[in-house]
C-alpha cells in the first residue's frame, strides 16, 4: 500500500496497513537538505526537493506545497522581506486605510509571481511522484488573508468598528482563494489545505459570521474542482470544532490544545469528517524523547477512529531530532499491519540519508 492508496482508504474509513503520517514540514524540510529558508520560500525547486527528502527519510504520507502565508498577499503588492535564512517579514500592511480596499484588483494565479511558483511546485510533484503520495496545495482562508493584507491587530479592531467593511474585504479574499485553489487542483493537487489561523483568536459568533460561510464556499469550490479540502486553524479551536465540521472540509486539523478524543467524536458525528492531529510539536516532538513521541502517537491512535490522520498539532519545529521523527513512523508501523511495501524506493532504511544525496539528486547547489 503506497501513501496515496493509504490516504484514499483512510479518508473512506477503510482498513490500512498503518495510519497516514500527515506532519507539516517547512523550515525543517529546507534545512534538512541544507538550503536557506529564503530559497525554500522563493524557489519551487527547493521546496519540492525538500519535501521529497523528508517524505522519503521520515516516511511521511504527503507532499506539500506549503511555505508561508504571503503568496497571495505578495502578488497583490504587499511588501515582504525574505531574510537569507529567516522567516518572511511584512512590516507595513497593504491596506493602511479602509479606502485602499477599492484599489485591490483580482490577480490570476498563473500571473502572480509567487502564486505561479506554487503551481510549478505542484506540477513538479505530480511529475515526480504523482500516484505515489497525495499532493497538497495551499491557500489562505479568507479571514486569514484579510489579516495578511490589513494586519492582524488592525483587523481585530475593524471587526468591531467597521464590520461591513470587513465583510467586503473577506468577500474579495474568498473569491481570490477560490481562484487559487482551482488553479492548484488543475495543476495536479489532490488536497488543498486552507490556513485560517486567525480564526482561533476570535469568538465563535464572529467565526460563524466572518469565516465559516467563506470556508464553506471555498471547500465547495475545491470539491467541485475535483480536490479534497483540509482545514487548518492553528491554536485552541475547542470552541468551534463543531462549526469547523460544518465547513465542508473532509479533513480537519486539530492543534495540540484541543481534546483529541472529544474532537474526533464531534467531527464524526457532524458528518464523518476525518480528524488530523494532534500531539504537541514542541514539548513532545522537539523536546521529548523517542519513547515520549511513540506514547503520544499511540494515544492519538487509541483515541482516534478509522478515519483519523496522525500528525503533530502544527508545523514540525526546526531542530527536531531525527530520532523523534523516526519514532513517530515506528509507532505507526508497529500499530498497523503493514511494512515498507509501496514506499518510495530508499537508499537507506531506518537511518536518515545524508543531506548531500538530496542535493545531488535534485541538482540543487549547496548554499
């Protein structure tokens, strides 16, 4: 059973050889192949090479065209700085004044420099590993994109001071997200992740007003295009799990603060939604021992169901010990019934391959 077959069966609640590993990797992936973060963000070839490497070395069951939240916003003109080996920075919002909203115009994903780079990543994944593992594209949720364009702090004030203006902004962002998601499915994405992180910072009432209706439209469009939606809201979403189940996303991520067992039951009761999560990426994966990682994974398996996907609650932290990542796989393998059958061909088995091999394999030059 390869990773794509495993993902498909799990999504339907059918038997699998082991539960899929859906860890999110970005910074870790770049450094795993010896590349600076700026190249990971700005050059799809680096992103693809990094994701192929971590999928191979740590038995991930997904290839991800995920990087940073600024692709759409940058193509609208948001000034974003990319330090050589640091996180991207946006120091000044694009929408400084509410009147600036009238100046925004839709950008075709194929024409946007950063959006088109993600499309190229997906095409490359499809060419190199299509049918072996599910390929995940990514868009910003409408409210999260509004925060990128306006600034999180100012948007929070706007929700109270000018809610009708926020509705207009979110409407614009929703249409942009739909366009970008459709383009990624057309390029070869099987899954479209939707990051709406700001939603964990607002009330359930505001979530139902300013986020949920737009997520529902977005996930409906993804389904109509032939893709599978995955909703990702970082942070404590305990108060809105039932609402997230009504978003239309077949897969819902849950961060480590959420009661995993209760959330799995809620998502199942609300419509057979697959939960994805959810042990602590810092205290367990980064700072814990391999034994603690295995214990956390086994807990998620025991409290999950036949449709659950396993991952750390959010991105794997840079600097995570390779032994801990391998311990996650080992726990999944031991709890399942399968072996390595169907996995990408490997030059090594339980050991992490040398970084230089990935640089040679992909043709990337070491920095």
